């Protein structure tokens, strides 16, 4: 099996290069992560992130044959060879396939991804009806792998100012939550030509999300709430 | 609780773009129907279509909507691609003037048929 892997060490290399690898691996039933681990066994200088190896931790978001995906849940069968593996686009490379996600997390932090509720804490818990809880389906499952945000052209053009699909999905998640009391404050923050309105519904985010979520719909919901509030 | 507010802009233009799209979506089939009723259309009949004041006004509103729609779309593209502020503002203005000129020109054509 042939793979071409992006190699770059900013401290020693003048520029990035693609390195070819051949690994003896039966593709059936194996994932891209298995191939990367096989490469690591023969060349331990290759750096990449991985942890849970089952699509839950979101560590191994990579650009595989041009499409952002989690290496651990992307089957090797069906991939054109040589399989080109690059780091997530538009983020600074720390080494090889490891990118600096600081910007991504700054946007995540900016949307205050936690419940804001100034009522005194109840004895046991803040209750929701099953219907209110169901509103969060499709929003809370995000694992912050950054596949969507780094696939978004609007993020590529304005990475510092556009929050990106992942952060906006989380913004929508807390706006939607019946227990949250800061909806107005959250909408105020988002009503901005850059933070929210750089989204042109390109929908790359929907295409690549390994959890099958729909950030574009969440962004549409935020826009609808802004319109409702304004009119 | 307004301390972390955004620029509180963006929504207005986004809404205007949708509103102008609605105007175009209403006008185009209505005009197509209106023209179909008056078929066959030779040059005189085509000119005649724009004689009633209501048609002149509707057409002018349609053109204004199309130009506004185009300008807002162009603004989005410029925000995405032109990051030099001075150049971007100059381009906003240049296209704004161009489109305003187009609107005046359209008005002159519409009222020049009488």
C-alpha cells in the first residue's frame, strides 16, 4: 500500500515536502490510522495526533486525499493510491501532521460554550422536558475535531475573524438550550459581518463532518433568530 | 449585558439581499405573464408594454432590487478577498456609483419611451 505523507519540521526544514511510504497492510477492515501507525513503526520521526482510535476524541482530523476526515474512521478500501495525507488546511503546522489549533479553540472559547444561568442552583439539577432536550440533538455531538472549520473557505479567507462552523454550531447549541439565559447576549455577540455573516452556506462543513452534523443549518437557525429579534 | 456585542451590522444587508431576491422572484414571472398576454411582440408592442406608469414603476423597483442584490453580493466577495481596507472601500464606492448610474440610466430609458 502506497502513501504520500506531508512532512515538515518548521525548525529545520526550509519548506514542506511529501514523503512516499510503502506499508504491507491488508486494506480490508483497516482504517487510515492503521496505515499511519504502520508508517510510524518504520519511521518514528513522523508526528501525528491520535488517541481513542474510534472517532470520539477528534484528535486525528487530517486531510486525506483532499478531504478532511478522521483517520481512525476512514476506511482504507476505496481510497485512491497513493493516499495523500496532509495536515488540516489553513492552520499553522507544528510538525508534520500536527497543527496548531489555538485559533480554533479561541473561536470556540469566544462563543462561551457553557450554560449561563444566573438563577440560584437548584437542589439537584436544572430540569428539561424531553422535548427541550431533543432540541439539542444534532448540536451537542460535536467532538471539536476541526474538520469542518478547516474545510470552510470563509474560514480560510478570514481565519481570525470568522468564527467558523464548529464554534457557530456550539453557539447554536447554547442558544437553543432551554436552561441557558444568555440568548440575547449571545445573539449580540454574533450579529457581526465577520463572526457570523461570513458564512455563505458553502456547506463544506456538512460534507466533511465525521459525526454527520449540519453546522450550516445551525448557522441558518442563528440567522433566523436574529431576523426574528430585529423585526 | 451588551458588553461583548458584535458590530450589530451584517444582518440588515443580509436581510436586504433576501428582500431584493423576493422582489425579483415576484417581478420576473409576473412580467413574463404580462408579456405573454400581449404576444406577439414586435418593437412597438414591446415599447407599449412599458407605457402604463405601474409597469414603469414595477420595472424600476425590479432593477433597483437587482442592483442592490448585486452590490451586497459584491460586498461579500470583496470582504472575503480584498483585505486591504482602502482598496476595498474604493471598490465599494466605485461599484456603488456604477450601479447608481445604472439605476438612473434605467429610469431614463423607461421614461424615455413615452
